[in-house]
C-alpha cells in the first residue's frame, strides 16, 4: 500500500474508521499516514478514561462497603445486603481488569482510593445516614487487599 500524506480517513468524518486506519498505519509503519496530534490526544484521553473508571468503580465498592459497615437498621440491611454485595463483586472485577497489566494505575492505587473514598463517604451518607452527611472515618479503613478481596465484606460497625 502506498504511503499517503496524512490519514486516509479523517477523524471528524468517521471516528471508528479513523481508529482502524490509524491502527493499520501504525502496524504498517506508514509514518506519513499517521495523524500525530489526534493520536496523541486520543491515547491521553484513553489513559484518563481508564483512571476515571478505576475511581468510579472504587466509589461504588467503597460506598457499598460503608453501607455494609454502617447500616444499622436490620430490615434495610437484610433487604439490600445481597444487592450491595453483588455490586461490590462486579465493581471489584472491573477494577482488577483495569489494574491487570497497568503498572501505572496500580502504582497510583492509594491516590485513586483516597479520591474515591471521599466521594463514597458522601454517597453512603446520603443513602443511609439519618442526616445525609458523609459516613465513616475520614480516612479509608480498608487496605487495597481488603478492597479487592472477593471474600471481604465488613461486619456492622459499632
């Protein structure tokens, strides 16, 4: 295939087609066909989306762990506990998938956890708190290992 000046498909016209064209140009080493600025932008955006997905999934896990730890109304806990655990399990799987093969995200886990925990406290407080204020201690009481452990679910806190 002849090396064209610029991409064969413009990003503005067909994003999916552009992605396929750029992938082919990279594999075939067609340097002149690469849309350098847009490729760089899309790669950086992909990295941001992965980071944001970890934070979002951590928010869900941590907010449900807080609800499991602090929901004292036995009828509410009994009614919702199974769904909270199912949601925790699903979002743990998502986090593990994102961290698998991403040493950079893995190394930032504590920072991402801190951001997500702050948000999770607010969500849990709105969901079950009498005054709808942030719930739980200021700092996350769970380790990375506990957060990602499929068998870990906190008992009701005193």
